[in-house]
């Protein structure tokens, strides 16, 4: 049985590494498609749903931190897996929106414009980076490798929280410019 662990670990690492590259590449390719698909008017509401998803995810991340500090592992696990599931739902909704709707240009002027773009660019870059960390953190937790989970979460948690919060802030900043 001793030899199975390294093989399983290698397979898990390979899957995590592939997904960490494939997800951002697939999103970039899908976003690059200029011909929009008509799935109906309901898709114009997806940015608002994504703002809500990011808001809930931010709260869940903070709740997960609280629960683990209280040593409530079960509540922590449920909260964090819910946050992970919402992150997956966000990704689907994000891609669906951009496949079906033109990107909304930011209309702000003055000092708010570079602030918006700084938040947007840092949000996008870190959302790509965080995929690898989150997948590893979830894998280590679910496979009972708590020491590795804790080590990974040192990086995953602050990046994921930043991405979730900046997602909400960027949404609130561009929200006035959405056309329905």
C-alpha cells in the first residue's frame, strides 16, 4: 500500500496542474470568440448573479476562517466546499455571459478609471493564479493531508479572498454601465 500513495499523489498533482492551465486557457479562448451566441435576454442578468456569487463567496471564506479558528472542522468543511462550488458556478456564469454578450466598457472618468483598471487587472491575474492553490487546498483537505492543506491555504486563502472581494468591487464599479 505504501507505493500507492505516491502514484495517487502524482495523478492528483497532474490533474491539478492540467486544470490550472486548462481552465484559464479555455476561458481566454471562449472570451476571444467574437461571434456571440444568442441564448436569450436572461444572460444579461448574469453579471448581477456573479456579483452576488462573489459576495457570498467572500462571506463564506471569512466564515470558513472563523470556523477553523473555533476548531469546528465540519462547519469549516461545509462552508469551504460551498465556497468552492460557488466559485465553479461563477466560472460557468462568467463564461456564459461573455459568450452571449459584448463586454461592457467602463465609463468612469478621472482618478476612478485607473483605480478600476488596477483592481480589474489584479483581479484577473490573481483569479488565474488562485486556481492552482485552491485545487491543491481542496485536494489536500479531502485526502486528509491536513499539514499540506494548511501550508497551501497560507497562500490560497488571501488570494481567493482578494479575488472574491475585488470581483464585487469591480462589479459595483461597472454596474452603472450595463445595458439591458
